[in-house]
C-alpha cells in the first residue's frame, strides 16, 4: 500500500477502523486503495497514518462504510470525520446512551 508514507500536502491523517464492527464489505478498499486493502475474504489491512493527500478519499470511505467502522482524524483543527450515526455525546447515534 502506498498510503504508508506521510504525504507532502500537510499533516498526516490518522485512521482508525473498529475491526470488531467491520464486516469486510471492502467499500473503503475501492475508494481509498492506498490506505485500505483486503487480505483474503474478510481481513482488512489499513494504514493508520495516511498521507494528507488521501483526505478526500478517506472522507468518501467513511461515508460509504455500511457498518460505520471508520474514524478519521485530519489532525488540522481537531475535527474528526465520524460515521453518520456516531454522535459526539457517545450514544452511537441511538440517543439512549447505548441502552
């Protein structure tokens, strides 16, 4: 994977995948192949510090993940690209504290 190098376009982008949640749909590998790669049918490999030039592709991968397993921290202004259902209040989009 070429994404294991920090890009020259700014700060590296931190990538975290909840591998317990990931189901191997591989949408991320199609959208950001320099960061994500499938190993076999189910195992996802990814680069935890991607180059800054991968920001747009990573945002697309986050949006496309059907199980919302990807978190990206761009390192620029403290903002994170969260999966659609993940709320900052920790409820995971359920609004009930996970109950």
